[in-house]
């Protein structure tokens, strides 16, 4: 039998540590509120002259958790010493969600007007932009027509995702206002088409009377402020008669003060 096997057998029979239930309970009760340490759940031998006692946790809100007290002893000692305590979750314990860094758990709509996002050099939505080549024709198309003269520009997939998000949102053709409109934005005089690939489907509303003023809308969106629509004219609820002047009826008005 090897030395390691001998040590394992000795540890498995460490009655001193296994019997230190009262000592472990006493330390736990001294560190918790009264009535929070329940029945003894068992003992685990963690190594030579080192083990852990477990106790039921009765603290409100911690169902499925258990208290632990780690005990140890010196060689040939018949006294166990509690060297660590703690509270651990068991099966079925209620746990908080796994922690995520702020940059990973941030969702669209969370950013406030004065907040700033950290720079992401590996943003999958972006690719390097176009550097002026010196060729007038190439630069005219890439820079002046397509607007690609930036350090990074959106990928085709990112543009498609944005178009889908806008089209299916409140500024697309399925919103309540769009369904009730008499005409769509494509025929409105206040629509300013976007440049680039999104210009075939979207524009910016420039009508100050529209609820979509300053927002990107799809050409098949619509609202009640369309430049070419009007409200049907209706008559008055009642007709006002011409004023009637009776020149033959005189009303005598006294200008004297009444007698005191």
C-alpha cells in the first residue's frame, strides 16, 4: 500500500472531525441570527485532517441553501477547530442571474442622452471605410455619392438589420397611424429621401405638423399631415339666420334717476 493510499484511509476514518457537529453548530449560531441554523445535513471529508459540516439554512428567502463549517485538527490532536464558515446554494436554490459585464448586458434603449458607449474595435456591424485613392472618378462615387469616406462604415448585414427594424417598427406601414392614413409618405411633399441603399425604401419626415417630424419613415408609412390630403368639409350643425332689425318698435328708456 502506498503512502497516499494510507493517508486516504486514515482521513476516511477521521472520527474527531466527523464528531465535531456541536462545535460547528455553535460557531455558525454565533455568527447568525437566532433560529437560522437547522438540522445537520452531513459531513464531507475534504482531505487529511480537514472536513466540512453542512446544516440546513432556515433564513427567510434562502430556500435550498445550506450553512457550512469547515473543521480541521492538528496531527494526533483529538480536538477539532472551526476554521471557516459560509452559506452555499444547493439543488433548487434561488440564484441571481449570471453576471454579465455592462457592455454585454446593455440593450437598445438603455443609453441615456449623456451616456457614452465604450469603443469597440471589433464591432461586427462595421468594416473599414474608403480612403481617398486620388482617382477623381473612384473618389467621386465612393466619397461624394456613397459617403464611404469614414474610418468605419456599416456592413451590408447591419444595413439590412436596420432596414428590417425600421420597417417593422412604428414608422413602417403597419402602425396604427399608417393604416388610418389616406395616402402614403412616398407621395408627400415633406418627405426627404435618404441617400445610399436605404434611400429606395426610407426618407426623413420634415413636416412640423406631423407626429413623425424628424424621424425616418418608410415610403409606405403615412399620417394625417400628408401634404396632398384634406379633411372633408362639413356644414354647420345649425344655420345662423340673418340679423333682424325692427325699425318700427320703439323702446322708451328713462334717463332720470329714481326718486330717493
